[in-house]
C-alpha cells in the first residue's frame, strides 16, 4: 500500500511508523534516553522519506497523519514527558507550552506567504523564445526559501526539542529557554526573509496582463504555421521529433503546448513556444493569422484548437507504422492527414475509418535526414545489432511488443552469436510504465546485457583491443565532460533556482546559440561512441544518445511493429521484426507493410542467423532489393527532399485556408448588404 521503492525506504517507513508509539511509550514511562532515541529516529526517518519523495508521505497526509500533524504530535509528547518528569508546576513547563503554541501558530502565515508567492509566480502561460520584457517579470525568490518550505519550517522545532531534553537531563532550565528561543527566532526570521518578495514589484504581473502581453506578441509576430501538442511528460519525444522541421518550415512557425511539464523536456529550438494549460485561455487568444495547424498526437485537448475555422488542421503524427494508432478514426476530424509515403495512404484505405484518399498528402519524413545510408559492410570489425523493442501498449495484445515473449530469447541468442556481435539494447521510453511484467522483463534483459559486457571485459579475446583503445576512451570521456559543461552553459542550467516565470523571461531566441548547441550535441554523440569499445555491449536508456544515432552506429536491428522499423528502413540496413502474436510469416507480412523486407522472427528467435548473416556478408543479404523498394513505398521518393515536399504541402493548405477565409468574408458582406427576407418598403395594409 505504501509503494516503497527500495529496502532502505521500507526500513525508514517502518522506523517512522513504529517510532511514534515508542516516543509516546517513553514519555509515559517516563524514560528520557529512550524518548531521545525514539525522537531522533522519527526525525531522521521522516527526513529520509521526504528526500526520497516517498509515496508513503502522500499516503500519510491522506489519512490525516501529514507532516504538520506528525510534528505537532511530537511536540505534544515533549510536553507530556515534561509533565511525567515532574515539571508540570515549573515555569519552564508553561514557557515551553506557550513557545510551542506560538511556533505552531507561525505555520499559518508561513504557509500563506509561500502559497501566495508560488501562485503569483505562476503565469497562465509559459513561453520560450518570446520577448516578454514589456511584462517586467522580476527575479524569483531564492530557491532555498520555497523549496520544501513546510519541511524546513517545521524542522526548526529541533532546537526546542533538544533544548528541553537537555534541560530535563541536566536540571538546568536555561537550555530549554535557549532552544525555544532559537526555534522562535529562526521561524520569525524565515517569515521576515519571505516578506520582501510579496511586494507588488517582486511579483509576476496578474494573469490578465500576461495574457494581454501574449496577444500583443501574437499580433506583432503573426504566426502562420502552428505545431500543436498535448501529452504527458514522457511523450515529449513526440513533439521533439518535429522541432527541426518546424525550424525549417516556410512562414512564421510557432509551437503551442498544453502541459507545463512538457516545457522542461523540450529540446533546444529557436522556434517560439507558447504553453497554454487553460483551454479558455487558448480559445480566447488571437490566432487569426495562423493558416495551418499541425497535430503530432490524437488527444482530447485537440478539440480546443480544432474548433477554429480560420486555419486548416493537419494530423502529422509522431511516426509512421502499421500499428492501429496510425489509422485512428479520430483522424477524420482533420482537414488533411499527412503521411510519409504511399503506404500511409493505402493503410487508411484498408482500415476504412472515414479518411478520404483526397485528404491524404504524402510529404516524406523530414526527420529522417540524419539517418545515414548503409555502406554494405559492418562499421567495425564485428557487427553491431540494435535491439529496440516498442513498449507493451495499453492492452495485453501479444503483438504489441516482442519484449514479453521473445525479448530474452533475442538478446540471449545475440549475446551468444558466433562469429560475435555487439548488442545495443535501447527500449522504448514507456517500457514498463503500464505492465509490471514488462518492467520485470526489461530489468532481466538489462542484467543479461550488463553481465555479458562484464564478461567480455575480462575475456582475453578482447583484452588486447581494450588495452590499445584505453587512452582514446579516456580522452573521449574527458571530452564528454567538457561538452556537457558547454551544453549546460548554453542551456542556462548553470543558473540554479530559476523558476518558470524567469525561464520564460530569459529564454529568448538565439540562432547562434542553437547552432552551437547542435554542433556540441554532434560532438557529444561522436565522443560517446568513442568512450567505450566497439566490442562492448551497451544498454541505452534516456534521450541521449538519440535513436537515430543508434541507427547510425548499428549494422542491423531487431524491433517490433512500430515507427522505429519504418524509420530504420531509411538506412537500407538489414532488420528483423518479431511475430510475437504468432500470426505466421505470410499473414504477418500481409498485415504489416514494414515487414515485407524483414527477417521475420518467431518468439524463439531461431531465425536470427539469417539476419546475422546478412549483416556480416553482403552476398548473404537476400532482401537488399526488397528493402530499397519498400523504402520508397513507406517513406516516399528521395527527390524532391522530404522538407521540400513538406513545405509544398504547407503552402498548398495555407492557400486553401486563405481562400476559405476570403470566401466567408465575401459571403458575410453580401448577406449584410441584402435586405432581410420578407422586409420591404411597402406600408402595412398598402
């Protein structure tokens, strides 16, 4: 029920739960040293669980045993201890009660001040690359004042508690007075430190002023092409994959987000970004200049923009695959659906979900430009095979991912392959988020790869290579640290304590900075692969290195039905796809276009030898021509380039939107000029 995340967290939770009864028992007995030890345990375990952001802390608050209550109970038990130790008639007893009540009373103004500061520092919108200087956003209070503020304030009672315990132990009440005084002085000092930041000049302008400022910017910039995105923070990759395309699109681009937690996950871009969490705020914004709105995901919040008739709405998705999500019936809500190649058009026709062929436009995949074409031979002395399974999905369909039924077989066979290969395991970012079973399999595969990497490190067969590359790898690791420091400086993360409003104020478009960031990221990627041997197995999670970088480092891939396969086809390299649902090779290829040029694996992964042979020897690659044909079918022709096709589609749709708006304006003008039906100048009864 507590959902503790580790053994140490479980131990701390047990100590916290058992500690308070022990404190009460020690006060009743009374036993001063037992009381002191139990109090120390409750303080330390509480602190540990808070720093771990333990789920138990939230649960305690739900059952009315939150942080404030726990501290109050501990203070009451201090008073009980004093009474049981015979101090109930002493002045120190009454002073202690009065000071603790006063300290507890200070929690209310402290909480109110912190809450007001947080609310007034929170703008109704979050921006990037937009000049908000006219709004006069002041600096945020120091992070140390607002971060974990309640916990910090309540922990000031430590001085009072320790002072009372020492006073009881020594019989010298002065220690209690000193401890109580320190607690009250520090608490009042905390309030005094917050007070200056409540002045109007230190607060963010009111919401209506901020929204007016954004509307003013929209009126000046007049965006014409919008990328609209809504989703969880884990889905940020879906919008990140379109940033480079938006930077190159014709017109005046803008990116609209709907969730605040997406903004910190956004990759570097010079395109203006506006995050508008409130649907009413979005619907009241002046978007009259936008002619084309692009949607990267089918989500409920899309309706807030789809209602705007002055722009044309396009579903561009976040990948091209044979998954059911790629032919969502919701897609018919858009004016057009853009697919990479003819396969997307045929997919909608086959699914018959109401999307008409004339509303589908083939624009290629501009994001695939960084993927390098295969030379026909391994990049290193031994081939590298990438295993990139997709996640388990929202249901338990066995065809969703190879991870559950075939993942361990695939990795085991790759690790044991002769001649040897290097294995790179890069799972989908969502892996294990819904299914505990998928999470467990992922952890076992990770352990398999890491054990194999450790064994290879001690294998004499690779010892000579390791020795000869040691200096180069050390140099690459040093370069990684240098590049990371440079990236941190460019991104502004070296400035600690900036809040959301400051980030919006200071994050201005800087093409030179963006170019330098892109250059450093490329250098980071090159240094990363040099930082370990080309024979070393690797588990890669997180956003870096990017999936396409893994494509370029690999000579072949094993994956599932997902956009990963469609994108990998751009490289021309051999690949395998797992028939986890056991449809049979013929039926599997019939249902899934991207599999037509793949080695089809069963759940046993016994067919892997065919893939390994094609990767190692071009003459054994029997599917090379099929992959070339499939690439054009799935991703479109190489000429004109995908970006040229994309821009042409934007221009054409913007023209349609403009024609519609002009036509509506003309019809409205004509209807206003005409007399209402049934009304003329004939007198009544005439």
